[in-house]
C-alpha cells in the first residue's frame, strides 16, 4: 500500500447544535493530488479547518505522518508540515507582499532558511518579486491568490491544503493555477484540494472524494469519477461549463 501521509477516520464536527461532518473518512497518499468535491454547504471547508486545527472535532481521528494531530494548535500543525490556503486567501492587506511572504516562514526550522524560501516562492511566482514592496491589498485577484499560495509554500510544507483557489479568477488565471499545482506536485508537494471547478479538480486528482451533506458518498480515481453518471448528473452545470 502506498504511504499515507494523511488519514482522517470517522471524523465528526459540529457548530453548536448543527452537526456538519458525519463519520468522514479520507486519506491522502504521499506525492498525490487529492480532490474533495461537493456542493456548497457540504462541509468541505469545515473538514479542511479540522485538519489544520482551526475547528475542533467532536469525535474521530486525524493522523499525519503516523501521529495523531487531532486537537493540535494551528501553529503546531504548520510546524509539522501542513500549510492551509483558506478560501478568501486571508492576506494581511495593509502589509507588503514581502512582509506577507516572510510571515509564511513561521516554523523555527524554516525561519533559518528565509532567503532560500523567498527565492523558492519568487521562482514559482516571478510577479511577486516585481510587486514585493506593494501592499497586498493593491494586487489583482490572481496576484493575491499567488501571494496566498506563495506564503503557504514559504513554510516548505509536505502537505498543501488549497480551499477554492480558482474562486473569482479569470479562466486564463485558473488555467495557470492548475498548472502551478502540477508543478508543485512534481516538486514533491502533496496537495489536498477543494475546488468548485469540478471538471478541473477531478482531472488533476489522482484520487477524489465526494462530500454530500457532511458525508463521503463516493471516492475513487479522479478520472473515473469524472466519467461517473451520478457525478455527471449531480454536477452537470459545472462539467458542461468547463468544456
């Protein structure tokens, strides 16, 4: 069996009385791109937040590199190799591009290699070097997404979690974003992707999970799910729009 970098077992999450995730099981193999798809409100972002320590599960287990991280603080989770780019990017808009990137090198082991990590981020996104003294809030939507991902890779993660990276971007920028994912993956970064563009998300994924009202209802190789009649029926709008 391939090496499982991340394993989520029977995870349950509630917000007050509202039960959002029910016995969710998911795994991410090292070196893979894994997509998590589903309608709005299915619980996708909540699952990502539970993995990165931003919400606390009521039950279940989250295992990264063989150790339980359920209940660990977000800063500890970043330090052990998981970076999360949230929906909406979460940039410090009044700080410069460079300052945002430097904040990404939070873990102590990475801080010592700040210059090297900056060169890595600038190599992925040459435009960020050009804009390094600009305030993050003055960037275009595509540039802001580049900065959010650039800041995440500053921590040199083993697992990069991306929540809706193409949201609100032009088709040309979306294409570049998916090419970037393949580049990062080719450099050894494992990716867990939540993406509204179902067609692209399933095409890029080695394996995918379908979440429906807080439960995993289907999983399999991305290309197989793309051809599945149930998926095509459920997401016919997004699949048709993607062609």
